C-alpha cells in the first residue's frame, strides 16, 4: 500500500471517529479508531520494507 493510501485511510478513520463522537455512536467511533490503526500499521509495514530493501536484506 502506498504512503498516500495509508495516510488517506488514517484520515478517513479520524473523520469517522469524529462523526461517531458527534452522533454519540460508539460503534462508528470504534470503527474509525480501527481504520486509523490499520492505516498506521500499513504505513509502518511499508517503512520497514523500505528499510529492509535499503539494507539489502
């Protein structure tokens, strides 16, 4: 996943979490947090893969 896509996923999660808070919808709020974490995990995975590639492993 590209850096832009993982950042977009994080932003989508933030918006969903904020909407859930505004609507007092705990389920939507949780989904938003989950999307943020998934986007961050993808970003970290891509960063790790880049470091592995640079070090020749």
